[in-house]
C-alpha cells in the first residue's frame, strides 16, 4: 500500500510539472510571437474592424509601417505625460515648470494627431465608398459622453434620426 501511495504521489507531481511547463511554454511562445510581429498602431487599428479579411491583409503592412512612424512620437508623448505627473506631485509646486511641461505635452500631442490624421486619410482614401461607410459605422456607434445616456447607440449617425429624437 505504501508503495502505491508513493507511486501515485510521484505521478501526480510529474503530471503537475508537465502541466506547468506546458502553460509556461504556451505563454512564452505567445509573448515571443507578439514581439516578432509588428502590431497595428492603436490609433489606426479601428479602420480594419469591419473590412473583409482580404482588405485587412492588404492594408495591414501599410498600417504597420505607419505604426512604426508613430511609435517614437507616442513614446515622447508618454514621457512628456510622466514629466507633467512628476512635476504636479512635487512640493513645492513649480508653476512655470508645470506650464512648460504642459506646453511640451500639447506640442507632442498635436504632432501625433497630425501624423495620425495623415495616415488615416492615406488609408481611407484607398477604400471604396461602401467600405468607408462600414469603417465609419463603428464611429457612429460610439457614445457621446456629454449626452448623459451612458449607452452606445446602434444604427446610423445621430444626424440620420429625426430632430428631437436624442433620447432613443
């Protein structure tokens, strides 16, 4: 009996070790796969959302190229934001340094937006009118935080609804 308990414990430990190694390997492989494959930039990924798989595949390399161009500016934006945050918690506060840091953050943000808008236009201009409509259907479903409803709208743009129909 004692030998069977030991053998069962040994097999349980071996199975546990095997499962742990499997999951660690799977997680590691997934992480390595992400690093090898350039991702779609977050500011432009929404464009692909409702397009056909062939169109997504044809646009993805261009979006990845744009993502590479945006990455350094995005990094600058995050560094500038961290600088602002650090200045805001210092005691005593240096108002002039904070204002200068905010100005730097605004300038970097504007440069990022300009590049992002240029890239969006370059990609969208390649689409047929029907494809552009599908792409922007996503945007029309976004919630306006100032309307107070708290719910996403389904269907067309707000302009498509009759006047005074803001609550439904």
